[in-house]
C-alpha cells in the first residue's frame, strides 16, 4: 500500500514535528510513504527520511483565510497540487486537521483516492471561531473518509462542534505512541530514587492552557504541610501578562522554592526528571476549543518512573490512568490537586507503585502499536 502523508511542520521543535517523525518511521514498516511538506521543511524532510520520496508545497500548515498572506499561501499550494505530477497512491493522510487537512483534501481529489486526517486536539476544533475557515474546514471533514483523533477527549470535542460534517467519516481514536521509555533503562526507572526534598516538576510552555496558575496555587497548599517542598517549572516563557499573573501568585502566596528554568538542554531535562518526586501538569479547557489533545509529557515522566498528577480535560484521561499511574482532578479544583500531590508525597510506597505503573504504561503505548492500528484501519477503507 502506498500512502501520501501531508506533514504540518518539521523545521522547528514542536509536537507536530515529534509526532510526524516518529509516526512516519513506524508506519514505514507497513506502507510505502510518499511525503508532502512545506518548502521551508523540504531540506529537513530529505535529511530525516532520505529513503522516502518527498514533494514540497508553498505551505502545509501555517496559513488560514484570516489573512491575505495566508490566503495567498493556500492558493499557491492549490495551484502547485493542480499542476504537479505525483505518483499514484492508495490513500492521502494529513497529519493535522486544518489547514494541513485542506491541503490533503486537494491532493486526494487530484489523485482520486480516500483522505484521512489526524487531529491533535485544539487544531481539530478551534476553527469554529473563524467564519471562512470554519466553512472550509466543514467541507474538508465532509469529504474525509477517516478521522484519527489522538484521544477520546479530542474526538468528543470534534463531535461537539462538527458532528454534521463527520457523519460520513469513520472516526477512529488511536492513542499517540511514545519512545521516551527507550531512553531510560527499565530497571533505572523502576528503581527511581526519590529525593529527600519533595520536588514537583512541570514540563511545558508557560501559558494559560497548561494551567501553571492552578498548579502554583496547589503548590501553595502543599507548602503549608511540607514547607521544605520545591517546585521546578521547565518550559519556554515570555514576560507577558500570563507570566505576570504567575509572579503575582508567587508574591501573594509568599511562595519560596519556585524555579522557572526556561528552555533547557535534553541533558538538563533528564537530570530534572531524575531528581523529581512527582510530575504535575494541570491543563485547562479554554472556551471549549483550547485543550490538551493528549499529553505525551505524562508518559515522558513515566519513562523515568515518576507518578503524575493531571486534570480531567481534553485527552489527559487517556494518558493518566487515575489511581494507577497517578491522580486526576477537575481542572480548577485547587484543593483536589493539592490533596493528590500530598497523598503521593507523603506515601513513598504509593509513589513508587504509581511510578512503576506509569513506566509500564508508557511501554505499552508505542509508535509501533500506533502504526499497526493505523494500518489496520487503512485496509478497512482502501479495500472497501
């Protein structure tokens, strides 16, 4: 089976890049991939996948109908597809919902084959806000045969806002894979050395959707019972309004032992995971269309044998197994989040048990499993 893949972004580090690289390498064991990337990503694509045919287009993701530049890029990509000469394929698979899915729908129409879309969360629904993009996106979904949300939370959000457009689609939830566990020996993770100083760790860009304002307030409650506890927040941040809100929380709560590291090296990140007691990330659901689509970072924590605390929003419930690999609380339940953190920090046996369960859980969600599930669904559609 030959499948054309439309990749949203490769050039800079992002969830899209991580997903695309890992998925394409795994699915290559089942199909013959043909890659379509933006002109900006073409050199990187040739470097990452030298054995695979690749074609470039003016854009594959960074465009929309909300700007003249975006419209121009989309129009140029449409023209390139119309004029291009490409190999026949059995399926076109867009690795993001929109506008990558729009590009994929044009290619599928040209090559007279079914179209599939992967939806990662926010970008599967946020287009409901913008009239022209919403109308175009609805049309794309209506003509798509397969939709692969990366979590049940993502699938539910898509059904909530685009159910009419999805009536003829086969919606198949396939959880993301991960390869974090390959970087840390299993025995090292299962015997994780918990530090004498209770240490919370958050990894993720500092922004409202990630919920650092909630985790900081929960940490303030934790400090009342464990004054020696510290909290390390790893991730890119700017001195914007949201960061000022976090600084105000720290000041008002008179919080000490809070460290914002900014962007750090892989080696430094590994050290922070190794020195942590637990991982906490408390994503928020903003206006119903900005949410954590899956939460790979909880599995990264699991690779190191860490228990986790998260929130019941988006796809987090697919990643965190409540009461097994950690605890889930409601997004704004500061007291509940604090209780979950304290329960783990005060019970070393429970912390170790949950950390080990999280490691074993991470080992089950592999990219090979993800790719095999995709291939099985491809066959159902292509052979129909």
